[in-house]
């Protein structure tokens, strides 16, 4: 039972204070005039002022509440290192017994898991969430069981009681780690990109300095070994050989006695991109479709276009002197002999043999394609004539032969069954609404892949691989009708863009491909093939074990599967002769960036609360009760602050000075003062 006196004034406090001031002034006047009853009158005024203040007697029936101690257990990946799980188990049991022996104590055990998205140890956030669920007036202390490597220690946390860190790990722990400092997300194919590497030793290292071996594997190939000094930044130049994702694995052999090998490797994934796509466009004569090709290629800022249109063929002789012509001479020798290998794609648009390009030049173009280049022929009536470029050394690489027949009739281009699976034409929707073309060159004996048909289901678009290069033949010069919106038009820009990029070997347009898209520890495996069926994909885990996954078809020519990797690292995929590599998990997991146990990270949080850092290696500290504001930790002990919280069960109130009693007392003192003054 608790007794308390409260005040419930009958009038506002300013009125009471004003009345008190007037009373004080009257008493001073009475003293100055020498009135003998001033003391009795003062007592009467005090009784009246007290009655106006409304004193109330309050009685509370209270029940004491127990203190709350929050214990945060760090269960992140770094806490699973050598010896730490056993330390945590012993500390948990001993701390549980010690807190159970403390009278009037409740314990809130919370677990701190790995943060989502490689966020590391979010200890402060976990404690803040636990405090939000508890009455702060009852929290007597916070105890953290951790290695001290906390990644949110910069958060502001208003703690109501001391916080202590019981540190796992050992004083003689040491670790070696590999750091990749500046791995770019993109790099230009064929140009060197510099990565900064560092091999670093931490903790109680047996031998300072020295050298360590570094293994580098690109795309799952056999690793190359280098020797680097420890503790020194090293710039490593890398040259990407192909576009798309390049997975590079760096690793350092594990040394005897080091804490973990999890941070001895790093995966770097760099997307290879071309600096500029160099395209040579040769138009045999001006026509409406020539601008279509030019607009398509110029709309891409990554394309360097060299475009020549033959405006004045050799047979045109009008007597105008050459020095008076404003036309640019066609640099045939420079383009087709000296610099032909500088181009990624050569396009012949309605070109025919006119003696401008000798047979030796066209033979060089064929060799260029066989050696890995790309040639695209957009054919018009010239392709079926006697001057067709098919009747030149280019016939060795062209995927179809003209029949010398030009079909002058309206037809709607259609994607073939094979074309629905090929990345160049797959997904081109709305074929029934496409506008018609009005001319087509008849082709015979097509080789390679026929992706589109035209009039009478004759081949319209034929793709083929020759040697190391690629060749495409479009048997019509009326693709420009789509760009003009004729009869509703069609996907002309998308079709020609895909066609050009397939020929320049862009990875996303390969018809036979296997790749994976990684998200955390899950990968989405994708297989594209024209074979009509995809077999199971074999996944080789970082530890060498293999898993076979069945693929399911999601679209024509496209199969998928999903796989949750058991650990972070490099995974190898194989199916039907296609191989790929994928890296799962972060390139350098945050939990293993710093593995040596330390109290320095949390020191700014613990110091204002007078908390302490004690190593579990030295034994479990004892618990003591400490007053708020006093040091809460010492050698072999940590302190908790008793909160003396309570719950009010009932409250009763009553007036301390009843009104009738105040009136009687005031009247008595007033009359007594008047009588005393009257006897004078």
C-alpha cells in the first residue's frame, strides 16, 4: 500500500498564487502597523488557501513487476566458424542458469540470423525490434552473444539499460582473405580492364608478410596460377573474349590454421559489350529500302556505319568531267582488301555486279565470312539477273540460289515452324495483321535455316553458318513497306535489328544456348535449341557433386528449370553439348569480409551505457545489480540495473481537508485574531 498526497485545485493555480500574494502583502502591512492578531489571521489565510488547492489523499495497492533481460544470440554464418558454436552452446546454458537464479527476472531470447540480400549481421535492428515489444521501464539489461562483427552498428539506438557484449572466438584466431576492390559490371570486349586485388591476413598471423598463390579461372576453364605479395594492392589486367556474362573465379589456397577458407575466393561477373559495331552498307542503287537500312543502323548509337550508294555506275557516261562531279569515289581497295576485317557486318543491299568490285574483292568478302565475319544480302530483282552477285565468288557462302524468276505479286510474310523457335523471329506476334509485300526473288536449294516464307510458301529469309562466320539472305527488297505502314505495316525494325545482331554474334540471339540467371542462391536455368527437345541439364556444384534437372518447355524452342544452390560459388551447367557457368551468392559475402572477433565495432554503442566487452574464452562473467549511472561492467562481471517496476492494482482517493473543517478552522482563527486585537 502506497500513500500519496495530490492536489486538485478548486480554482486555477494562478488565482491561488494571486490570493497568496495578496495575503502576504496584508500580513506585511499588519506587522508594520503592529497588529497583535496578525499570526492568527495568517493561519486563517493559510487554511483558506489550502482548501482552494484541494489536497487529496491517494492510496495505491501495487504489485511489483519482474525485470526483463534481453539476450541476443548471433546465429549468422560467421558464428559457425571453428569453435564458436560450442562456445555459444556453453554460454547459453550458463547464462540461462545465472539469469534463472536472479530473483524477479524474465529473459527474452532473440536470434539474429543472416540479413537478407547479404546484409550481414543486423544485431542492432534485432534489439530495436525486441525493445519495441517490451515496456522499456522493465528492461534491466541487454546481453549480446556475438563475434562483434556487426554491420548496423551505426544505427541510433536509445537503450534504457546497460548493454554488454560476450565475445566469441579466440585471441589466437587468424584468417587470410581475398579482396576484389573494383570489379566493373561491364567491360568492352577485346580491351583490357583492370581489377584491383589484395590478399590480406588478419588477426594473430603466425608469419607476417610473404607471398601467396592466386588461381584465376575464366568461364570455368582450367585455372591459371600467379604469386602475389600479401598485404599489397595488385592491379590485374583482364581482356574479355566474348560478349554477355563472363564469370571469373579468383581463389587463394587454404593455409593450415586459418579460421576459414570461405573468404579465400571471389566470383566476379562482368558483362562483355562491344565498344562499337562497325557496319559496311553497300547499296547497289538508290531505292526506297536503302533509307530503311540506314535509319535502322543509325538509330543505334553503338553502331558505326559506313554507307556507300552507287549513284553513277561505270556504264553511265554523260560527258561530265570527273573533276566537276561532287560524288565521292568508292574506296574499294581500302574497304575490301585493307580494312575488311575491321567490320563486324557487311550488307549488300540490291547490289549487282557492275565491275566496281572485281572478283578478287568479292572473293575476299567470302574469305572474310568464312573466317568469322558476317554478310547480309538484301536481294531485289538484281539478284535474279545475269549480273547477280550469286554469279561471283560469293556463291560459295550464300545460303540459296536464285532461279532467275522474280515474283511480282502480293503476299504476307509468314514465320515458319522453325522460325517460331529461332531467336531472330520467335515472338514476332500478330503475323495475321502484317502488311503484304509485293515482290520476291524465287530461291532454290536453301541451306541452313529458313525462318520466313513468302509467296507460295517459298523461302523468304534464310540464315546459315559458313566456316566461323554467318550469312543471311532476305529474298525481297520490300521490307520498307512495313516501315511506311502499308496495310498496317509490321515488325520491320525489330526483325531487321534482330537479324543484324544475330549476324554479329550477340549472345542473346544464339539459337543454341544454355545460360542461367542467378538471384541469391537460386538460379533460373534456360536452354534454347532448335532440336525440338532438350534433355536434362547436369549441374556441377562447387564441391564437385552433380545434379540432373529435367527441363520443361515454356515456349517454342525454349526450356527452363530452377535450382536452389546449396552453397555460394561457381556452378557448371551442361546439356546437349552446350556448357555454361553461373555464380551463386555474393561475390564476397559480407559475413566473411571480417571474421576476427572484436569489440571495437560495438564500442561506440556500449560506452555511453557503461557496458562492457568480455571474452567467453575467459569464462562466463557473473551478474551483479548496479544502480543507474554507475559503471556496469568489470573484470569477470557484468551489471544489470534493477528497475523496481510495478503494476497498480487499485487506487482510492479522499479529501485531505474537508470543506466544513476548513471553514470551521478559518472562522476560529479569524474570530480569535479579532478578539485578541479587541482586548488591546
